[in-house]
C-alpha cells in the first residue's frame, strides 16, 4: 500500500536524522586544547565583579546533604543565588563532556581528581586565576591550572574490629596479596578513588609492578563492590574482613564512628596505600570572566569554607593553617605518597590496565 | 485460530503513529551504535572478545533465565489466587500486589543485606529481582484473567476432564500472552538494572557498563558492552514474538467464572500472598525504618520530601499518560498484524528498555542538545525521555489486552459499516481497558523510582522522591532514607486504583458469593 510505504520512509527519515545528529562531529569534543593562551592575561588581573542578578549554575558531584548547607552559606554571605545540579561525579563529568560548549554550568564541583582531569582533558575548563590556585599546594591541583584541589581524602583499610586487632591489619598494600586474606578483601574496582589509587601505584612503582599487584589481588578472590559506602557496610556487618576505602565514610557515618564495628587503619606513609585523594573545583570555559564563579571558588578556599569541610564532612583541608577533622590522624603525620597528583589525571591508562586484568 | 497475515482491522493511522513512536524510541540506539564504534572497529572487537565479557554475558543470561521463569510461575500463581479464589479483601490485594513496583531494587537489596549480611551473590540477587519484578507479570495477568473466557472450561469440566487439565489447556493459553509480555518486561528490567547486582556483588553486563563509564575514559567500551545488552534483548524479544504466534483467541465473549471457595485453597492462597507481600514490601521498608532508629546525624527534611512527592506524582502521571496514549497504536498493531514490519516496529521500540539508565541518559543529553537544544533540562525533555524509556511497559500490557478480544468480533463490527478507526474506538479500546490501565500503572511506578535519566535531564532544582532517596543512600544514610521510602510506597498506591477500578469484573458482588456458599452447603 502506498501510505504504508510513505510511513516506512518517514520512520527511516527520523532514524537517519538521529544518525546524522550523532554523526556530525562536535568541535568541543575533538579539541583537546589547553587554555594556554589565557595564562598571560591572568597574572595580575583584576578580580571580576559579582553580579547578583545572575544565578550561578553549579554541577556538584558532591552530595547535597553534605555541601548543601555550605552553598546556602555562600548565598547568605554574597547574595549570589546558586542553582545546583546534584548527581554522581562520573555521570556529571560524562554529561559535561557530552554537553561541550552548550553546557549551562558555570562551575564543576567534583568528588575526585580523575573526573576533573577528564573534563580538563577535553579543554572545557577555563584558566584558574593565579591568586586562587596558589592558596593550595601545587601538588594538590592540576599542573595546567585548570582546576584547584579543595579537600583531601586519605585511602585507608577498614577492618572488622571484632575479628581483627589493629596490629594484624596490613599497613602495606603488598601484604594484602598474602593468601591468608583470600576472599576477605573488599575493593571497588569501578570506583574513582580505587582507580586513583591504582594510578598512584602505576606512577610510583611502575606498570609491571602495578599489574603484578593487581593479578595477585585477583588471585586472592576479592569481593567486588560498586561503592565505598557498601564496603564499609559490609565490614560493619561482618560480610568482609578488610575493605579499601576512603577515610571520611567512616568518620561521618550516621552513628558515632568510635562505636562502629568497622575501624580504620591508615596506610604506611610514603606508599601508594597512603594516597591522599582530592576533591576539587573547576570553572568552565564560558564562565571565564564570571565574577560569581570567581567568588564561589574564593569562598570554598576561604577559612570559612575549609573549616566547614573539616567539621561537617571530615575531610582534610588543603589550605594551610585550618586544622584537621576529628577522630583521624593529622595530614602531616600521614605523609601521603610522594606523587604529583596531577599525574593522577591519566585515568585512561589505569582503566585500560584494569580492563586488561579483568577487574573491569 | 490462526493469526492474520493480512490486515482487516488495523487503520493506517495506527501504522503512522506506531512508526513515529518507534522512530523516536530507536534514537538512543543510534547514539549507542555511534559511541560504541567511535574508537574504531578493532577496539570494539577487543572489548567484546575477551574472557571478562564472556563471564559477564553468561552471568547475565543465567540471571535472566532464572528470574523470568520464577516471575512467570509466581506471577501467574498470584494473579490466579486473586482472581479465582474467594479470598477476602480482593480490592486491597490488587493494590498490595502492585506495591513492590514502587520499591527500587537497591532498597530491596539493602533490606536483604542488612538482614543477611554474609549471604550475597547469585541466588539472593535472583530472589530480590524476582520479588521486585513479579508485579510486571502479576498485574497484566490479573487484567487478563478479568477478561478470560471460562465457558469452554466449564463445559470441559462437565465432560469429566480434571481441573488441572482444564486449566492447562483452556484457561492458561488465554492469559499466556499477558504473562509472557510481563515476563519480557521483567527480562528487560533485569538486563538494565544496576542497583541490585552491584550491591549483591554479582557481575552482570550492566555492572560492567557502569564500571567502564565511571573510569570516565571508557565511553566507547561502555557503549560496546551496552550493545551486547541490546543484542541479548533483541534475541529475547524475537523469541517472545515467535512464542506469541500460536496463541489462540477465544470464540465467545467474557463469561464470569464461579470462583472457588474451598477453605484449604483459599487459606493456602492467602498465605502465599501474605508471604510475598512481606518479603517484597514489608521487609525493605522495615530495614529502612530499622536504620532510622540508629540515625543520629541527618534530620528528615519534610519540606524536600513533600516537594519530591509532588514532582514524582505529576511527572509520573504525565509520563504515564503520554506513554500509554502514544503506545496504543503500536500495541494494537502488533496484536493484530504479524508481519516482518510489525515485528521490526516492536523490536526497535522494546530494545531500548534493556539499556542501563545511565547510557540512555547520556544518549538523551546528546540527542536533545543536537536536535532540540531549547528544551534541554526542562520538564518537557524529561517527560520525552521517560516516554522513550518506558513505553515498552505500556505497550506490552496493552498489546496482550487487545489480543484477548477475538478478531472476528471486530471484523463483524466492520461488516456492519463502521470504519476501522471507529471500530477501534467503540469496541477494541473499551474492551482492552484493564490491560491499558495495567500498562499505565507500570509506567507510572517506573517513572517515580527512575534515577539516572532524572538526575541528568531534570530542570536544575527539581527534586523527585527517587533523587532524594539517592541523596540519602549514596552517603549510606539509610536511616534518613526511611521516610522517603515510605512516602514512595504510599504514592505507589495511586496508580493501582485505576487498575483496581477497571478489573471490577473479577471482584464478586456480595450476593453472588452468598449464593455459591448456599449451593455448596446444600
């Protein structure tokens, strides 16, 4: 029938439209240009004006319950209204990459360096103003000044205090390959902080050693989780004896952390197991001269902002002279691994390695 | 009755609408194909052709085979108990049996793990997914039983055939289209689910997709794995279509069955219903409430919860209505016509349902920005995404319902002078109402608990119950999540009311019940 043929072509037409839409290359995604040209302008430039009429759009990979009050504090102090999109950090990074230059966001608040590195690698961040970036030790921010670190998170081993004493728990990650821990270790291979840790291992000890460690761990039949929070739950319930997580999950549990069945063992200083991961913030290209975005980052790096992180989210402040969270050792004692954190941006290679050994 | 291979009752309008809908539903797949091969063909083959991928593939298939069988058996049994036994409180049970739909799979998994922390892996996961997915079979099957024709069954009984034989040969084939449509939805749901398998530490293809995506750089690899999911879905959809070819239609109209009153059967049926309800609704809510007792840190934000409840409600009703209306033509078309064209339309519409939410969300972000950037991150784009995502649920249930009316009835109506479309409006549509209501229910509850697409496409600042639940659970504040879970389940009652109203036929009037009892005791 004629009409049915017409209908078939109409459908094919819509599909073709869809393919064409996907097929056409987006300049934003192909370009990997670093914001090098703007570097010269920003040394000694004037602080941009805030605009109370304009709403600041923030993409936050950090949880609403944790940073919501801080953002409200920012609005109270500066009068700038904030529109926050809360979602998972990797999903937001993926979304920012898909959106490219059409993104409505001004600022990306990220839970880990890997996501920031991904967005930076696609050339989507603007150059972070010099006076903001220098508030934080250079090793905690990106080398190309596209994003700045805000707080630190220590890699730790959560252990079941009912069946293990603190001394029995390994401080060195290589001890985890011992067969006595078979089936007793919990890891989250799909999680960004585990992948950062593996990247640190690769950078510190070399590709072959990293692969060897991974293979030995796989031989020890670890339990694979999707999230660190689930690992902590499992250690607390007795489902697993050791878990490789970040310190703050424990510190900010709903119950008093000292009463939990799961307790923390911090890694041996100087080893990848003692890695300090960072949360950070980046300003997107379109908000380069945006005063509101500038004020936002300034607030997060201010004493008020940093103190909030210490008291409410139990993370280590990266701006000097603020203090440290309760119930955990100070940052100076930890002596995190001797690695240039900016090198942790190279997540792609780590993901390839994890895929190769079969963890992903 | 042989299926028709020529078209006698389907109007061209249906072809047109169904094609447009299928065209929209296939857009995310085009995105997926583009993404999967964006790093080159050899990279794609490398990702797919390795032991780890095989492992994920086999794991996934074991899971879907087990869960689909279990839900089919339990779903049909539950539906039969509610419609064919004189259990007390039928209206209530129709509502209760649909409530597990409001519970996200990760909440059900959390409940299991907090009760049995050391028991995880395949069997617990299969149990949790069966309990979560059962309503997808039960709900359309109740609608099907409501319309089933028992006259041949009654006659066969008088001729001496056993009840079991009669059920197997005369009643079961009538409800099988609805049950298998539901089973198909369950399979697609299991394929796309991430929350439960990841918490239960059983690695399926979707878990693999998420892991690659979270690395940030593995978009192409994630998309390749998602292609495998699509392929699996297409296989199953095809199998289900083949199974459907030979389903008979009844010759006479609906005839109400005399429902059983034997106390033993009623008692056993009631026990089954109570057990299933406790395991699938009471246990998850109970686990959350138990966590609430230990919650010392996070206060409950009732303002946010009521805002979320309101959004979930209007988004759910909006998306469900649009999806149901949009899917009617496709449902009718695939019920009546069985050609390669209708098969193709159905496959393209259904196959997107197997994709993990995050893949679909990213697809929708790209597509919206390229095709209609003005509506990006508005309620409209969110509704469109929900419709594309959930239309298979309404089409499946509606299709089974349309198929229950014998085609001869419609053809007869046509010989009396009405056009195809008029017959459809006056006859087919009203008759299929229970199935359509079932589909509406399935879509609305799915929208209320949907997460990845909502997070990416919602207008900034819009809050739904699902996003609030996620907020709490992602920092392990399950105690704070408890009130949200309760409100979500309470809201889940709303869509069930429509279904309960449309299947009034199976609910006995008090007088009839009395008459049966008197006859039995005489």
